[in-house]
C-alpha cells in the first residue's frame, strides 16, 4: 500500500521553511509529519498531509516547486526496538532505503514510520511478507 | 589588389579623413587638442592608435547634426539609428556618400550572385532605418530589378515572391525564418519559388539559423554587416565560401580592441570591432566603437578576394564577461540552458572572486522537471547542468537551483549578470 508524500524544494535561505508552512496553515492544512533533507545549497521538505493534492496546489500557488510521490508508511509499536525490526527486514531483503522518518501518533500510542525505498513496490512486498502493518492513504488522512 | 598597394591607399584616405574631421567637426577638433595630436601625426596606418575613439554616446551628444563635416547644402539625405535609450544618432550623406554606399552595396549584392536579370525582394524597412534604402541603392547600381516591398505584410510578400519570381531575398534572418514558416503553412510548393540567395543582416544570428533558412527556403543564406553610424549595410559581406565577412577595407578601416584595456589586438584574436570611415564625406567617423564582438582573419579567401574577413558577430561588448581570461556572453549561457529539457529560461549569472580566481555561478530556477524528493537525484540534475554548461562555454560553472519566480524577469540584459568582483 503506497501513500502519497509531498516534497517541496527549498532554497537554503532564512524564512523559506516558514513561508511553506505558513502557506499550508493559512489554507487550514494540518501537517501530520515533516522531515527536511538539507544540503549546503538547498533543502527538500517532505510532508505527510491529509490531502496531498490540495497541499500541492496551495504550495504551487505560492510559487513552490512541489512533487507528489509514493512512500511506504508502517505502524510500529512505540517502544524500543520497533524501528530496528523494520530496518532489519529491509536489510535482510537487501533493500536500499533512500530516506526514512518517523512520527508518533498520540491516540494509538504507536509510531508511524515513513520509508522511501529505492523500489517502492519491492519494499511493500518485503514488508507485507514479514506481516508488518502498512498504512493506507485513508489511514493517514484520519490520523 | 596586393596588400602594400591597399595599405598605401588606406593611409592616404585615413590622413585625408583625419584632416577633414579635425578641421570641420568641432568634436574631433576638441578631442585632438585634448590629446595633443594633429592630423600630421598620422604618418603610418599604425598611428591610428593615437587617435581618440568615438562612442555611440559621443554621437548622441552631437545630436542632431553636430558631427557633420560639410555645409548643410551639401547634405542630401539623413538616416538615424535607433537607440534603446535617449536620442537616436544621425548619419548624414552627401551625393558622394550615397554613391559610395551604392557602390559597397552593389559589391555586396554581387557577392550574393545578383546581376541585371535578378529580382531582389527587399523586405528591409524603408525609411530612417538604413536597411531598405541601402539595398535599394545597391540593386539599382547593379541594374537589377528591386522590389521595394519593405517590411511586413507577409501574405503579400509570399504572393509577390511567387508572382514576380524573386531570385534574391533581403531581410533580417529572423524574418526569413518567419517567411519560411508561413510558406509552409500556406502549402506553397518549392517549385513555385525561384529564390537563389538571401542577404541577411541587421541582427545577430547563428550557423544553426543559416542551416534552417537554407533548407526551408532553398537558397544560399549570406551574412551582411553594417551600421548606420558608419554608413548602413555594406560595411562587410560574406562571399559564397561562407567563411567570414569580407570587410570593404578600402572604405572602412577595421581594428579589434580589448574592450577593457582598449589596446589593439592582432588578427585571430577575439575582441570589439572598431571602424574608421576612409571615404565618408558628410560624416567622417574615427575609431567608432561598434560594441560588436568578432575576430579578424587575414589571408586570401578561396573566393580569390584578399579583403580582410571578420567572423560573424557573436556578442556585444556591453554584455561581455571575462572570467579567468575567457570571454563569455550571457547569451551563450542562455543558449546552453535552453538546450536542457524542462529548464525554465530564467537565470542569473553571479561572478565572484573569492581569492584570486574568478568563480562563475549560474542560478537557475527549479522546476518540477528538475526536482524530486531525493537529494541524490537533485544533485545529479545540478551536476548534469554544470557539465553541460562547461562543455558549451568551456568554463567550470557552479549551478545553484533557486525557487521559482525568485529571479528577476528579463528587463534587459544587465539584470542577468551580477559582477561582485572588485577590480
Ligand atoms: Zn571570400
């Protein structure tokens, strides 16, 4: 099960992150999870939001370059070793992980881990076979 | 004509020009006095280096008739050169000047193969602009049939071209391409056309454009050069060899200078073209800085002419950047960027000198086609652009991706370049 993530190009300049987040706030879009990949010259802001299409539109209207892409979201128990288990599965299957980030969901007391493997379909297959619970887009939007 | 003989004529004419300018044009009189030189100081051609330059601004300040060297009653025609800023510059002609202009334009058209039986469709604008009348005078001097259709009304151009059996087309290269496009749209058969040559100028163009025009119009596309300040079109013209433009140096004396140091450069070196009129009567012009960047080539051309050749104009010295000694034009960078798919043509060039070496940074706006969620991929795109630019302009470049709409939109070239170097 793939879920949609939005990625935003950020210049390495003061106030750029704030501008993106502010645009979403003004459109009443609740950010579920966020991560930033930073290089010396630019940054990539990655977001999980309930309605990725809407968020993309809002950001583009504010002159951001935005991409929608697939990632895998899994639920892990919010306790030591949860993430380790997932990574173990992927490593054993020789999966290349491009990036990974996690956030804790208060209601269920579980951690949600967002994973971008080089090959998304293969990553899903491997995790499914290991009986890891995958989240759907609906799950994300109702979090 | 052998070189010695030509140099002799050039020197005699230069001395005459300098004398007339000094005696009759207050501007030159003042400039010569300031520099402490007199016409008699010009004893050889190389003494031209002692003379002051004339810039477009100098001509503008003399607006309208301050550069004329003859009494009003001897002027029989005027033309102007439009400027992007301020007043235009004026060029005045005596009967002898019009004869000279007709002569050099007749030479140019003959080089394109024009003879008495040819029909020359002249789509350069008639009026204050020199293009239209320049070709007109040359065509009449040859005895060819000139079709003075002037610019515009493309439908009519195409109709006339077929009905009259036009053999030679004269216009700007971009208009030639536009004509070709319309011809294709209107499904005009190539058999209906009798075009054999085109004389194209009045703007910068490229070899790629030449190929496209030749293929689509089925003619030989030749490059003509000139400028109103000097006379109009007819300063230089390409022969059928297409390996540079022969400068009619018996009337116009060319030099190449480094636009920064203003020192003369030898043939084979790229720099700014400087022209001195040798026979103009109404308006002798000494060392006019054309701002056009080219290279002079000596030696006999396969066509048999010994007249010095100049390369096609590749840029303007106002836009020129010298980075680590290499001459680069924003237009080169723009051309290179446009070859990359998905890249927005918005860019800015930043030149810095962090220590001793110049650094060239090209800022490019990120676009969905260049962007991805992975750092690795975006860095690859950046590297790809850098390598592409390095191949095209021969310099190492740092490419920085910036957010869309963050670069200034084109309002002239100046804004494209930020030079932070301290000289
Ligand atoms: Zn030749």
